[in-house]
């Protein structure tokens, strides 16, 4: 019995000694043959396994996008589900190459936590949901309301700040677990439910008995820019992740998507030629194949497609583009020039 | 003279209705005082008000295993077993490749067969260790693959019930011998050994399991050189073994202390060595006494494996939670938790029942 256990234990110790510390992440990843990507263990629409155990979600698709940019294969990625506490040690220690786990980019995380944030893939922010029958149209009308909020989160602090700044009073109903906050709201214990807007939309679509009975107010009272991150110390790897995100955004701006991309092959537009690699240079600069952006858009899609597929109006989450629309359409999605 | 003796028997009289039969039972057990009567009525009222809605939700108004989430949401009066139907394989086997899921299924069967066989005392022979070794090798081959034409499946993809069983069975199997050594060490006359064992036990028992798991999964990688990683499952498994060993050692120490001093002296008088004495005289008695606390540890340990969810491993509870995060199937947590609750209950209840039987068998000599 002991010998069997020992053999099993010995087989389980997988010590993967990579090249010397500080080696280029891209080389390590290429040698290994896949990207190690840290994702949320279960956040609807951003990172969750489907019924067959395949990973889906907006964050997950960015892991796949990076894998396509390097290997031209969306399956050359291994997902490591991470809890909120685990995510930073996992990226710091090199357990994952890329952290794509609905992480808010902040100054301290950029500096003392040692992360480099790629462009934002989802602009979130705290909002309010109220029952439609109250007839409230704006958060400014919430004076004296009872508000359901999860304890120990920045949400709770933002709420206090917002009401104080607007000279309004409120009665907080503070509950620890997310499920119970939702349950309290739907049981009518409070007038208002507050958390990130994406979370509110998901709750309304997925948990509300009758989704149409609830409205999300237009005010967004905090900034939660969610972005993929890599660790300090490897600028080339950071550039690859950063420009992969930009490529999806730029493709949407060009009007290129996974279906029509081949129609642009003969485009005379020099910007598009550079983007698709028909006039070379961009891929080499990143250390990738010249077709990297073409492959990424072809296999994963442009930003709009990724958004619609995972969280857009056609999904159970039913999120609107809002801040996540292109800059040309009044949103914040803006890619730096490909030249 | 015989006139005084009644020769014809009187017909048998039934005892008064209020001393035997169901009514008497009710009177003496449920309504024997005014406060018990009130309690009985209150409990009855509670049951009457709770059971019909529960049964209605569970069965009568429930949607079958092939129902869709849309149908369930439109008529939310009953359970939506379509959730279990849709997610059954994910909850049971996690991310294990879909076409290969017969392998974890077989693994569960192998484990259950091994455990059931181990319950029979006729198999408590040295050769049975070989059966276990063979069984565990089979499990390793099934789960990892890579030989005999099976595709390799790395253990980050393991999940669901096999993961829960592997963590607890291997954890307990390794921790048990360690805990015996720790318990003996703690009662040893050798100061260094004693101090070491006491320190270990008190240190581990002094921290919550969750912090051990965090240490293993979050702190350890930071101490290792960049790029060197010890498998996450192994780290969790070791943390569990360390934890279980400390707790079981204390249960066994209780058994050791209950053995009368005369037994030790008699063994010494026979000229047995320390290990002979322990193996043949002391431990068989001590372990039999320690069964209730040991099984207590086993049961709580089996359930504690669900804590690995915080380090991103998908055990049975983890897969159920992950299944709930599917945007199309949110909000069916009652069905999910009830389902895995039943699975946990089956395992824990069997353990408890078996330990009662074992206790009766082993303590025959002590029964009065």
C-alpha cells in the first residue's frame, strides 16, 4: 500500500524547471507549448466552465486571443482557476503567465503588487438597481432609501461616499454573501441593490423572478476598469498581451470581424495592410508571426464579437455596450495606432 | 374443598385501553405532561406546515431532469431537476475531458469497491495491502492515463467526486500511520521525540485548516525559485495529510491512555520489545477504543475536503458552485446544494454506520 502511494506521490510532483529566472516569457511559453492563464473560478460571462467543462467568458477569450497570437491555436492555453486571494501570488510566482480575471487596474496593483496592466477589456462601475414599480429614474432620487449591499467591499465605501457627497441619507442592509444580498433584495427587504453594473445586470437576468420588474439606474458611481495583467520585468511579453487586446479593438474599428476578415486581404488601406500583416513589420516588432492579428481576429473575433458572445444583449447577462463601446460611438474603447 | 377453587377460567380481559396500544404510547411518550403536550402540538404544526410545501417543491411541482432553464424560470414553484440533468457530468467529474469521463466513473467504482472490501475483517491481512496498492495504481492509470492507449489527463483537470474521494481516502490512508507514530511519540519517554511530536501536534491543531491550505497554495510558490512549481493538488493533499495526522494522533492518544497500566507491565513482563508490545498488545486495544473519535475525524475530514475550493481546486462542492456560474443556469442553488448534500450524506452516513458495527464487533470482550 505504501509503495503504491509513494509512486503516486512521486508521479504527482511535477517540477518544471524552466530556463534561468528572468528568461523571456515568450520563449518559455513557446517551449512549453501553451499559455498558462489565470481566470476566475466562476463569474458568469467573464470566466466560467460550461456544462461540458469548457472554459467560456470574456476574460477567457482574451487568454485564447493571446494563445492565438503566439501559436495560432485558441486551445493552446491552460486555465488555472484562481480565487481573489490567490490571483496575485499566482502571477508573481510565475504559476500563470497572464492574469485575466476581472481585475481592477489600480495604482497600488500596478506598483507594489508588481503588475503591468494591459488595456482595459471591460469598463465596469458600481451602480444601483431598483424595482420598476418605485418609479425611480435617477440615483439622485434615492434619498432615504434602504440599500442592500455586500459587506467588506469597496462597494460599501463607495455607497457611503456617494450618498454623503450628494447630501442624501440611506439605511444600509449589510449582508456578507452575494447570494443572500440578492435574496434580501428580491424578498423586498430593501428598495435598492448596489454592486458593479455587470453584476447587477447578471443578477437581474439570471436571478430575478421577473427581470422586467427591475431597472438599473443610469448613474455609475465608481470606476472599475477590468484589465488583463502580467508581472513586471518582461516588456516583450507585456507588449504582446497589450497589442493583442488592442488588435481586437482595432479590428472592430476597422469593421473587421471573424467572418469578413478575408474580404480585407486585398485592402488598399495601408493601416489595414499593416494590421493584417500583408505589409510586414508589426509581427516582427512583437516577436510574433506577421499574421498574429489576422489569426487573433479570425479565431477569437473582434472586441464587439467577444463582448456579444459572452455578456452582450443576446446572452442571459444582457449587458449593453455603454462605456465599452468604441470611442467612435461614445465609449472608451480606443486602440493605439498600429504602425 | 374443591368448591372454593374456580375450575372454569375467566375469559381473558384486555388491559385497559389507556395502558397499552398506540394511544397509551402516545400518552406516555408525547403527552405525558402539559409542556410535552404543547411541544408535541407545536412540532406537529411545524411538520404539517413544512412538509407539504417541501414535498410539493421537491416532487409534485418539480420539473424533470430534461427541463430547460427557461421552462423552470417561467414556473418557479418547483425544483428544477433539469439543472442536475444538464450539469450532472460536470458536477460529478469537473473538467475531465468529456469523452474520457468513463475513467473517473470507474475510479469512483474502484474506490468504493476497495473501501467496501476493507470493511470486511476477513480481509484484514497483510496481502490486502497489495490489493490496495494494485487498486491505487489502477486509479492512477485511469486518472492520469498516458499508458495503454489512454490519453494523458493532467491533474489540474480532475474534479468532482473523484477529487473529493482521492483527497480524503489518500489523505486518511497516509495520515493514519503517521498519526499512530505521532501518538506514540507523544507518549514516549525520549524527550526529543516527545517535544517534537507535541510541538507538531499543537502547532498544526493551533491553526485553521484553511490557513494551512493557503500557506500551501499561496505562500509556498513564492519561496520556490521562479518557474519551479510543485503540483497544486499535491500541495493541498500534503496540507490535508499534515492536518489529519495531528487530529487523529490526539484521538489515538486518548485510546492509548485508556489502556490500564497492567497491560503495559504484563507485556514488559513477557519480555516483548517496545514495537512488539505496541503492535500485539497495546495498539489493538487502543485503536478499538479510539474508533468513535477517529470516525468523527474521518467524517469531518471528508467534508473538509470541500475547503480546497478556496485554492481553486474543483471538488464536489466546487464543481457545483462552478456549475451555478453558467449564465444560463444561475440561481438554481437549492437544487445544486441539495444534490451534493445527498452525496455527502450517503458517504458520511455509511462511515458512521460501519463504525458502529465495528465498535460492537471489536468490543465484544468488554460488553457486560
